[in-house]
C-alpha cells in the first residue's frame, strides 16, 4: 500500500501550478485557432457568432467538464488514468470486446500526435505575419519541431519547472484580453443560452458541419484523463476551474470582437491576434509560441507513456526505453520520438498553413473519445449503478460525440485521411500482437510437472551429459507450480538434454494495477528446482534480471539455495555459481494447415518481432548469460500425406 500512496498527488498550490504546465497545454492553446476555424471564409452574422460561441461553451461544459473532469477522473486505476488504465480496470471482468476500444483509442491518440504539434506551433508562429507579411513560417515551424524532438533525449527536468509559470502567464493573458473585449460588447454573453447553438445546427445553412470546427475546443480533453497519474484528480479539478474561466473569457472576447464585423466575409487575421493591441503583439506571439511548445511537449511525453504501457501489456513491439532523468514516469523512446518528428514534418510540408491543418484535425480524436465513452459505459454497468445512469450517461455522450464524429467526416478528404491512415496502421500492429498472443496461449500446452520430476532428478545425476550451467533459468507461461510449459520440457529433455544443478521456472505476470511488485517462491524439488511467480504493475520497469537476482539473494540468506559454484575446482575457492537464461521462441510447425487469416497473423507477428527489441533486452537480461532457442508450436492440424511402402 505504501507504494500506491506514493503515486497519489494531494491538493497543493505547487501541484495546481505543475498541473497547469503538464495537463492543459493542448486544450489551453485551442483559442488560437478555434474561432478562426469557425468563421474563416464565412459572412459574419449574429446567428453564426452567437451559435458558434454557444456550442463552444456547452462543449467545454458537457464533454470536457462533465465527462472528463468529473466522470473519467473517478474511473482511475490506483491514481492512474488513460485508455489503458481504463482497459486494465475492465479486463478483469473477462469481457473480450473491451480490447477493441482500448486498441482503437490508443491508435487514434498516437495518430493525433502527428498533427497537434504542427497545428499548435504553426498557429502561433503565423502571428509573425502580422509584423512581417512576407516572413516564411514553414521553415521556422520545422526548426522548432526539430529542436523540440532533439531535446527529448535529455529529458525535461531542467525546463519542466518553468512549464507551470509560463502556462499561468498564458491563461492569465488570454483571459484578460478576452475580458476587455467583452466589456466593449457584452451582448455576446447571450451565447450562454444553448438555444443559439441548437438554431445554428438546425436552421443555419450547413450549420451541422460547423461542429467539426467547434470540436477543436475540446481536443485536449483526453489529456486530462491520460495524465491523471502525473498530477492527481484534486489538482486537475481545481486548476480546471481557473483554466475554463480563462478559456471562456478568451472565446467570448474573440466572439465579441467578431460581432463588430457583422456583414463582412471574414478572411482577416486570426481573431485571437486581432484582439491584441498592436504594441502588445510581439509579447503575445512570444508567449503563444512558448505555450504551444509546452503543449507539444506534453503530447510527446503522453505518447511515450502510452506506448510504454502498451509494451507492458504485450500489445506493442518491444522498443528501447531510456530514462534521461530520475523523475518518476519521465522516459524517452528513441524510435517513437523520431517517428513522431518525421510525421510532424510531413504534416507541415503537406498542409503548410494552420488553416489547412484545421480542416484535417479532429477526426482521429473523436474516435478516441467514443472509445473512452464505451469503456466508461461498461464500467458504470459493472459497478451496478442506477439504470438511468448506466444507460443514460453513455447514450448522451455517444450522441454528442457521434455528432462530432460525423461532422468531422467531411475532413477526411481535406487531410483527415493522414491521421486516419496512421491510426489504422497502429491499430493493425497492436491487433496482430494481441491475436498472436492469443494463438500462442490457446495452443501452448501445459503438462503436470510431477510427471517429469523423476526424469529431472535422473538428468541432474547423468554425468554422461555435459552440464549446461549450475543454474538454468526458464521464463514460463504456466502460472502455478503444478504445471510446466510443454516447450520447456521439449527444451530440457528432447531438443538437447540440458543438465544443471538447479532449475528455475520464472513466470512474469503484468497486473491490472499500475505499480507494485510482489513475488512468491515454490520449491518443486527441495534445493534443486524452484517456481518463482513475479508480479508487477504495468507501469513498473521490466527489470526481471535485477528482480530475479534479489530473489536469489533472499533465498541464499534463508539457506534455501547454495550460491557457491558446484564445480569442484571453483567451489574450493568459493566462486559464485553461474546462471544461464534460456529464452524460448516458438515457431509454427512447417506442416501446420493454417487458415489464411492465421497465416497472416503469424507472418505479420514475425515481421514486427524482427524489428523490435529482443526478449533479453526487454527483460533486462542482455548483460547475462542468455541463449535463444527455437521450439515448435502447433496451432493447426498437421498435413497428412498418404504413403505406401514399396516392397
């Protein structure tokens, strides 16, 4: 329990300030482009401005505040949030379909990471055109992106301390600028009435499609839930009270300014910059640029965390994970970092302008929100809540987010295809891993270990067989001391008999909890064969070798194991015993009759494994004595060929 408590974040002024810097970057920089996306190229009218502002207001209240700040933050897994933390909560009920929204949600959230940094930074940098209309913004944006992603390998510990204060300045700035405009035209406050939003959707020509632009105001809502473990729900909720006030002041202020241009086709500068005094523009652009960089940093960090969780759950190819600082949860995944950078640069080169990116932004994230709603709805059901809540809450959010999804479908041909394509590829990779793991589990045979204990004892004393090692360690899929993988039996007795003094069977279990590590030891043959069950949270580092060594040291201290080498020439000098890890890689037998689908899964899985981190590196075994061994696995009936013996 002490370990769990360490990851809780009590409410504090410092916690609220840190939360501003970590959580609200994406949603906090939306005012730069949301109103511009709604009105750009349209004739300004009271119906458009009041209706658009009303929709923004109620989207922030219903989707961001009620769904994420209130409902989702209550569905935490030991203080952790996000799509995989939610999946970890619901998968304990053994419902198979819940893996699908989890994988789709993960894929779309990562795909969203390819367009969020470009649109945020581009929208801020384009403010420089007000000062110099001929300035080329694309090269500047690309340089900032390259510097941002190159900096990831050093960690954000040094600059992380300024994120909160910068975002505090940012929210204060946009709030004050918006408030000044509201004072000049308080008529805009009528947009609080939701009727204006409904009339825009129903009566205004093509009004429904404005939802695609309105949705941009809540695209950072998922971050409120995903980054829960970094800040804690109390800090998020308190800071959200300040953030939503500043956001609404900015949106209402920009809308008030737009009302003064009634009857005009709006094609001028972004309303966000238009409400700034001319002499304040350099400061405003600088603060906006810093805020968008922070928003991009938060998204990159969130992507690293999400991919790392997927790897722990065996839903993603193993990748190298580095920890550049000693801060809990701060990691760096080189492949994902450069993959995101390349994708972001491609987005900038394809779309060039933030207005073009707005036309493509939002499609993937609406799908993510629908998947979160599906899992939250199931959580409410298994918690046996009031039927009105169980069915009413998901229905309301499915209706709202479904409307956003359909309105965003128009963006597919305008660039939404890019993030959709990325999401499909990512989902496909995770689905292959999930299905391959199911195939292996389904067809991996477990046998009674008691049937092989006499053979194992005889093997230990058969000096005609060369000794493999003092200690032979196998990673076992069987999770109890009574059974053993048939593959391990095949390796020990059939493929090449392996004699050792002590045999270790280690089962690694990734739990539904984010943190904590426990183990149990069962003696199969006293002093000669042990079964270790190692269980740790899905956010704990895979340091199996380190954990195993600690367990052995405790067994030595208790007198259960002799750590001195069993070779006589080494034993008299008190040399420690050697350990050898055997990693079994299953391969489908060549005579299996596989269905076309199973063939695809097997081949795709082999390809992904070939470019991923090895099992030895994944479990921290690369510096030990490790041997990879291929063993056959049958997942279909063998081909039968009728033959006749000739006399």
